[in-house]
């Protein structure tokens, strides 16, 4: 597997080097080797810890245009979950357990492990929606259930998870069992969003420290947290409740 990885990476690196003509070859080669180390670590992690899970569908899309880069099982129609909510997206990987029955949904990440509203690094086992910050494990698991799961298929979606598949992410996994707690939390998130849209009330109410990571800081400026503290607190109770969901 490692030999195959090296061949594929070298072939891709050569193709993109010819296309991009990097200005400083030494930096280009250093980045390629960094990528190689990440991928080697990823393969070792999968071999050691996930031997009983077998890839079944890759780039399983729903509500997106079909194409050669999508899994053949993809659907151009949105996935319908939780009594009518429509989802669009693409699942990195769906695996089937060696028992031939259970499915696991994986979304790969390349950054640092996500943090909770209070700044603590999220840990496997206690995560569901993390106050609305981490929705992919639950929503993608529900989407997979709609697309390839259910009693007719013989498959049962066991869980969704984030897999931080690089050295930077320390090959950390954050899993969410698709149980009643997860379904209830996902439903609460969707209901909160629907209610806010229906009311036309989308307050700027950032949690403490969150503006540091926001892409829109250039638009709002660095003082949004200070401004919102001076506003009346009424009306944001649903948002406060949502952030309290684990």
C-alpha cells in the first residue's frame, strides 16, 4: 500500500508541477514530502485501527450534479432526512463493517481538531453537534441512511465521524453514533434555523473569541463581540439553547 501511495503521489506531483511551474522548486519538493508523510501516517492508522471496515462508497453526493468524480450511487436529488429536511453535499467515504451490515460515514479533515464554544478541544465519545458547530457527522450519517441505508438495503448506518487524517490533526477521530440523541439534536438544530429564518431574526451574536476565526471579520470589523454585548439579550434564547447542545 505504501509503495502504491508513493507511485500515485509522484505521478500527481509531476503532473501538477508541469502545470503550475512552481517558482521555487525546493519549497515545492518540501511540501510534497510533507504531504507524503501525512498520507503514510494515514495509511498506517487505517491499517492498524480500521482493519474490519471496508470502503464501499466514495464521494457519495446528493443534490449535486453527477459526474465522473462522484460515486455511481450518487443522487442528483437532495437527501431527505428528519421528516422533510433537504440536504445537499458529498460524503467522503462510507464504509461497511466486516459483518456486512453496519455502515460508517467518514468526513476527512486536514486542519486542527475542532474546539467547543468554551475553547476545549472536542473529544471522541462526547460529541453530537457541539452547540451547532459540528454538524457533518450527524447530518451526513442521516443522508447516507436516506441514500444507501434502511431496512430494504440490509444496511444500518451506525455512526458518522470526522477523521483528522494528517499529522497536524494527530489522526484524531470524532465519532457520533446515529442514535436517538443524535437525531434529536439534529432536529433541534434544523428547527432553530427554520424558526430564525421564518422570523427574519438572524442576530449578530458571536460567542466569545469566535470572531478570531471568522472569514467575515474584514466585513464586520474586530469589535462585533463588544457591540453585541450592549444590545438587549431578548430574542436570542433559541441561539443560547442551541449552543448548549453537546
